C-alpha cells in the first residue's frame, strides 16, 4: 500500500483531540445548566471541561454560539420526551395522559428551558427556536386532543397557555405545588376549556 494511502486512512490525532475538546465544552455547558447554573460563564465551562479558556474560544466564536449549539443538541435529544404516550381513550383520559407526558418532559428539561429563556431576548436563534418549539407543542397537543380544532380562537389560545411550560413552572416553582397537584390543576383547567 502506498504511504500516502496509509496516511489518509489513519485518523488525525490533532483533529480527534480537537473534536473531543469541543464535545467536552458542550457537555460541560449542558451539565452546568442541568445543575442549576442557567447562564454559565466561559471560565466556568472551561473549568468544568478541564480545558483552558483559550480552548473554549478556539472552538466557539463567543458564548452565544456555545449556548446555541447546546440548544440545538438539547432539542434533538429531548424532542422524544413529548412524543408517544397513550393517545387513546376518552377526552378526559387523553387530557390526563397529555398533561402527564408534558409534565414529565418539563420536569426533565426545566433548567434547559429556563436557561434558554434567560438568553432569548438577546438571541435571534433562540427566539426562532422558541417559536418553532411552541408550534410543535401546539401540533402535538392537537394530535392528543383533536377536539381542540373545533374550539374558538380565544379558548385555543387559553389551552396553549394552560399547557405551557410557563404555567408548569409557575405552579411548581413559584407556587411551590407538588407534581401531582400541578397535574390535577392543569387537567381541571383543560377539561373546563375543552368540554364547555
């Protein structure tokens, strides 16, 4: 085998180290957010990844590009949390199942959503991502509850508000309610909006 062919088939060690370093930076960003540091600094990310601060900015143009990369990764990873579930049964059963599915997803990714919200005002990418996520949640709720298609516009908007992460966050973190109590409240509100 010619030497050039042998070299071409060998992985480039520097490239592999660079890719690994970039991955560590993203993983560190996500881990810090999961731990409750919603807007980590470059130094905190570097320290957590055990890389130099210069390495962070060699891989990423600025902190916003790290947040955006992390947000894209999260969206792909967590989208499945809102999919599936038992979508059969009576309207009341489906409202309960949809609420439980969303509640479990919100509990899992709460800090990620809060982190994105803290930076959304200053990021076009995050604003666009938020809008796309809201559209997807609305479509998903329509699949759970086809009855929503017959609602008046104001009631449909109210359903989106009640089923939103913002409502979930208010009940759980601001009003300090338990998970079951929060689910029960949302189910009761959705039933009132959809059934009347």
